[in-house]
């Protein structure tokens, strides 16, 4: 089917043609025939790169052209949400006698973002949508289309329950919005489709055929029986397989089981790839390498990455900060970087295909299991999905590095069926969080109504009703015991503490921990280390790094020197490396110090800061509720220190936008220690200070007038 034949206004089909869509793929055509443009809910279960984005675009264009209502696009990850937002912003150029407004919102869970109601298309994370529902935003009743991306994550331990609750609440809305669920190929797609009351469009078609195989002893055996040899070297099979792909003009992604292995594989590949690069490409890579150095502190990680990039190779993992990861992704797409060695997080992130994907090890460390476990067939298929670039390749290859177990790997992974999606909603954390949310947003709800709501979830269709009733009762008992809810007659209501916990979007366990700790805090001033321990020790804090043997002396010294700041007596065994990192961060330790001494990279630190900022805010709100006004100012100060990574003396200076961690310290060293000093200095003198300059100096002066 041609795009021009779709039942949409002419200017919309012309718009689709202008951005490269001329003919529908089979999956897209099947979705249209299933009623996509007639308001029918649809689950599309298809491989990566089978054209699910256009299916979403078609549904969006249908809704905005008919003025049906708001469109919500749900994403499991902020990075994916940003990618989709960039794509959908192109729709703002369409002339429909009105301006189409597209917006994104992924953070600040206790804000309702009133501006969101003014937009036609909203790109939200699942958690943000859940928070908006909890806050009772009126515009929810205007939603006519919900597009849920990566729906197979319903079976994910961490992300699944929130997605499940959000979809349950949205499908129960009075206006019955159309739901378009997009998923990787899953075994029980019919069950998920039935739960969503949707049509099922199931396909194994890909625009680029995918060939899967296993490497063993220098030979790759593909699923069709075809074999070919790989030139072996001391670099090891994963690198040899990657270099082999490059010889024929392809790019390669090597999936490694750890960060250290990803960096090691990239280093092993770099020399041989660097030697094969033409001079003009080397010059371009030199510029990219220099940009990485210019934009970041020179930790060993950054220096290593910059060196490798010069040779057309990179590694990619969560230890790198966002701008590094984006640079690597962008330059890999442009073809300048030829090979990436990555942890599996890349497979669940942005769209980044390569001709050949190499799975260097099928085992992964599982913290809950306490050791290595083979990856699931579903995860393997997700890794495979990155193979084959539609614009460049006529085929894609996914190769597992075996170890004399070729037949087993072919049978289990290549010929295997992905595991069915199983709800994780009845896990303790998920239930206490979402039962509290339900009671908070439905005051006076009866127990049987709570059970009825959960029977509408995926869990309700998969688990025995008696099991759900039993687990809900245990959850209700806990929430009532901790004074988060009260039962009046046969009806449940959330207490003020319970409502606040739900709106703050934290685990009730964290809220109870905070509340009980607040009761132990003395009236004296300065609880800095105590607050940091409270936050990093809470259920919601992440990433949480355990102490290494060499860290115990450092944490012991920290506790001894700052004993007066503690809320309660604790030992080294009650602490984490994350506590050490947070304390170092707010005392202006450099990224180099954090990396060299604590093994904490900038990407990890950024996530810790973002998470800690939210938890301090939550602690502040609970302290207000508990009338602990005596510690509110201190919590405000520590939140600023966490946000900027500064000592207390710089808190006033960073109130001015554009003055952050680095500039505030430079100003302080130049005798400018507060807003009064800033107002007294002339623009000219201010501009002459290092890292300020005329433009920033002018902006500082303008902002000062507003602040003062």
C-alpha cells in the first residue's frame, strides 16, 4: 500500500512523503487494515526496525486531523522519550488551520505541569503519566489516543508494574481512549492483546533480513546451516568477529557483560581499526576526540574513551555521562565510529543499528540471584534486534560467541521462543506503592473495589483471584499499621501522610523510614552526614554501590570526624560507597577524585545526584507534615549542595542562573561571596573574571535585579 492511498487528508500524506515515507511495510499495512485509523485499539508485536514508528505517526495524524482529543506517547526511558519528542516535533510544521503543539515531560513527579494541558501531543515516561493520574489532572479526560512503547517491558521487575497500572487506569477511563501498544515479538501477545481489549497485529517481518549464528573455534555456524571462517587473532573472538564485519563495509556492536569488558574489547579492536582509516576520517575523529576532552573532566575513563575514538572505536555504558553517550551514538550513526563495545543497556535504549551484533557472553550478573545467570531468550532477541541498518544494509547478523556448546546455543536462543510476559505487579514493593495510590486517589474505596480494580490488571488475568486477594490484604495491613491509610467502616482513606507519600512518588517503605528517622533528629543544627546517610540508605536510592575492602577505612574516618552530624549511631557496615560519593560531591570533589578513589564515574554520579535531589525534596515535604520546621532550612541548603555539588558557602551564589559549581567557586576565590558582592562589582570587572566573559556578566546583572 502506498502512503498516498491512506485515508488521511492530502496535506498529511504529503507530509509523510516529505519525511521519507512512500510505501507501507507489511506490519504497517496490517495495522491500517486492523482499524488503526478507525479508532480501534491495537497491539503490534513485531521485531525492532519493522516500522512501528510510522504506525504511531499514522494514529497521531488521524487523531489530530479529526480533533479527537489529546495524544499521549508513553516511553519507558527518558532517552527514548527525548528521541520520540524530536521526531514528533516535525508535526508542528503541518498546516491544519491551527498550531499543533508537542511537549515532553519526564521529571518532577509531584508537579502537575499545568502547561501540559495546552498541548496536542504529549511525550511522557510511564512514571510521569502515573504521577499525573495521581494528581488528578483534568485534561486526562481529553485523552483520545494512548501509544505505549516497549510494552513487552510489562514483564520487567522494575518498570513493568507502573506501565501495567497506567495502562489499566487509562483503558478504564470513561471516554475509552484508543490504545496503540507497540512491542517486541512476544510469545503470549494474544494474552496481552486480550487484556488490552485490542486487535492483535503480529509479524516476524523485518525490512532487513536477520541471520543468527554461533561462533565456535574460528567458525560461525548460521541458523540455516551455512558456515564461514573468521580470521582469528590474539584479540579474541568478539573483536575478530567485529573486525570481520568492518572489512565488508559494515559497522559492529559488541555486547559485553560488564563495563570493564566493554572498555577492554574496544581497546583490543582499536589498533587494527585505527590503522585502516583514511586520513580525512582520522582528522574528523580527532575533532570528536577533542570535543569529548573539552566537554569533560579528564578522568581515566574519559581519556581512554577519547583515545579510542581517535581510532574509530568507542565503548558505551552507564558510567559515561549523557553528553558522552550522545556523542558516541551520533558519530556511530554518521559512520565515523565503526565499532562500539557496549553493555546491554544500549539494546533497550535509543535506535542504534549495526550490520553485525556480537553477543560476547550470554551470562549476566544478577544481584538478586547473587551470581551469573544466562540471559533470557527475550533479552537475546532484543540484542539481535540491533542488527541490520535499513538505509545501508541488505542483511543483518547476530552472532553469539560460544564455548564448545554450539548446538545448545542454537537450540535455546536462535530457535528458542521468547519467554511469555508475566506480570510483576504482585511483588511487595509494587503492591504497596500502587494500592496506596489507588486509595489516595479514590477516597472511601471499599476492599472489594480495590480487588476489582486489580482484577482488571494483567496480573488479574494471569494470577488466581485468591492470590491477589491475599496479597492485597497483607498490603492493606501494612499500610494501616504504618498510618498511611485508615479503614472507616468498610471504606479506606489515605491519611495526610499516605497522600503525601503517594504524591511524592516514593515507596511507602522509604516514607515510613524517613518519618521514623525524623523523630530521632535532635534540635541542634548540622545533620549533613546524617541526612546523606538517610537518603542513600533508603529503599528508593540508586545506584547503590557497596563498599569495597579498601573503602572501610575511609568511611570509618568519615563517621569519626563527623559523628556530631549523625542522626543515630551507625557503623561502617551500615554505609555504602554511594554515601562516600555523595559526601565527596557536596564538598566539591572533582570527577577525577570520584573516579580514582571511589570508582564512581560521572554517569553514575549524575544519576545519584538526580535521585538524591528528589529524595531530599521528599524528606523536606514529610518534615513539613511532621511539623519539623526547625530542620527545613537545613534541608533546603543540603538540596542546593546536592544539586550543584558545592560547599555551603556557595549556596547563595548559585541562585543566579548560569552560575554553577565551577563559576561560583571562581567568583568566591575572587572575593565575590554573596549576591551583595555581585551587585557591587561592575559588569566590566565581572566580565574579566575567568569563565565569566561579557555575555554571562550581563546576564548575571539582569538576573540580580529580579532576585533582589
